């Protein structure tokens, strides 16, 4: 990979700066010290509870409650990848310990820094060196880009890194190289290997945040239909590897619940909390088993499968009886996804936050529109990601963190938009 004046190490130097900036912030700002209220629930929320159960020998279970209430049995509330990572840290460095938190946030930081390399390559392949360098530095130093890496024990940083690198793999397999900066190996064996890695990354996403799978068919078809020999054969191999990666989790779920749960088992409950009586576009957290004792005890009594099915049936009945209410909530969630969820912060904090969130959205979408108009390579494929990834959130719940997997591409498109406004880049 060639950078400015043939400097192949430039992206890696930016990577290390991104990593060190994040680790220094974690260490100096003490973001690894989570408040111990409610038995450290803010340390990973449900993922932290499941990780604690794993680390203490109770298996993949107990997503809610605390040690005084007892165990509620097996769960598929969350996919397993990030809870297993947290459990590994708990096993090595202590359950809910500051050292475990520091290690997990450093891992997040490494993933966020690795996203810099993917941002660089996407921009170099599709746009220009100037777009690549500015996009990489923006992702490296922009506080909003690093917030989830340095403060949240959750899967957003992992998912964003995996998804951005999937875009890179798709570009490599289609040999998209607008500036002729890369020496892609186009041999059949190399292409097959890329398809296998592609499927493993998609399986990791499925086991981290399965809502992104809506984009898999589009991404797979776009990659397969490129000018490559043996595309169908490699796609079939990739599909088999993908299913093989998911099989152990699906087998575990069938063994634990005696029913088919492909990836996660909480949709019915989330659908009710997002659209049931009293919903206003937000998740009704006061009716969540985390916060409502009556719901927690009902969850424990019925078991996860029956509880989720019961809540899902109530949600469907309410939506059927009140379609206008559901549509109104969906419209609100569309706005929240792209322009920010209102918070209880003081206006001095809230207004700048909302302006920043909305500005990145507008700049990113306008940059995407310009790229489509100018027929930039792969812009159409990436546009499908912007259309499909938010759909589940429009229907169920909204949160600023759900946009994070799209933000690396939004950064690139925003930079492209502003650079295209200068005479120097009028023909870029």
C-alpha cells in the first residue's frame, strides 16, 4: 500500500497515534473506573452480567439481576462474541475489576485504531490520497469517533471495525483501485482465501451485532458479480464457512432452549419495549427486566423463550391495534438515528452534541450523494449499507451508538464532500 511519496508506513504511523491517544485518554481520564452502583451494572450491562456468569462457572446465563437474586438460567439475549471477550478479561484480571475494564477498553482502542487503516484504504481505493489522509486523521483525533472505544464496555467498536474491514475486503475482491496504488494478487487461490476471510468476518458480525446482516446479501452479490473468475464457487465456499462458524452457537441454543434461535432471542421483548403502551419512540426501559422487578420475576418464572414470546405477542397485538402510533414511533426513530436521541443533559452540552451529530449526518449523506452522482467506484454498494443497516432500529429502538458502524464511511464521505468544494479537487 503506497502513501504520500511512496511512504507505505504512513497509515501505520497514524494507526499507532490513534491507538496511543485512546490508551492515554483511558488511563489519564480514569474511564476504566466504572461506578459500582447496582453491582457494577454499567460495566458492560447485560454483556457484563453474562460474562460474570461465565467467569464464575454458571455458563452463558443470567443477563439481568445481581448476585442476591439468584440465577435465571441460560440466555440468548445477546450474541456471544463480546460477552465471551468480557468473560476472558474477567477470568484473567478479575470480575468487574478496574484492570479488566482497562484491558477491555485498550482492546476497544486497538480495534478503533485498526479502523483507521480500513478508512485509509477505502478512501485511497475509491477517492484520492488527500481524502484518505484527512479521513484517517479525522477518525484518529475526532473525539466523537473515539468515544465508544474509550468509555463503553460494549460491542460497538468491535462491530464498526469488522464492518469497515468487510468493505475493504469487498473492494479488494472487486479490485477497486481508482488511483492504482495497490498491488492486488488476482490469483484464484488468493481470491478464494479472501472469500473465506470475508465469510469469517461476517460470521463475527453475526455473533456480535446481528442487525447488520441485512446488508450481507447486497455486499455478497456485489462482490460475487465483479470481474473475477470462479466467483460463484468462491461464494458457495464462503457461505458454507459462514454457516459453519454459526453452527456451534445455534447448536448450543437448541440444546439449551429446545427451539431454534439462530443468533439472539430478545426480539419480542425489545419490540414491546419500543412499541408497546406508553412508548414514545424510545425504549421503555422502566419496563425492562433490568429495572422492573415485576418483569424480572416474570422473566425468571417463564424462562427467556416463553417470556420473549409473550412480550412479542403483546407487541404485535398492540401494533396491529394502533398502527398510527407505531408509524409515529418509527418516524421519530428515523430522526433519532440520523440526528441524535434527546438526552437530559444541560442545554450547554445538549445543543453542541446535537449540532455535531446532525452535521456529520448531513455532510456524510451529501458526500455519499455526490459520490453516487459522480459514479465513484463502490459508492452504490456503500449506499445500500446506509439504507439497510438502520432498518431494524427504525422499527424497534433508537440510540446514538447504533450509527457507529456507518460512521467510518460517513467520515470518508464528509471529507470527500468538502474537498470536492475546492477548485483543486473539482475533477476528483
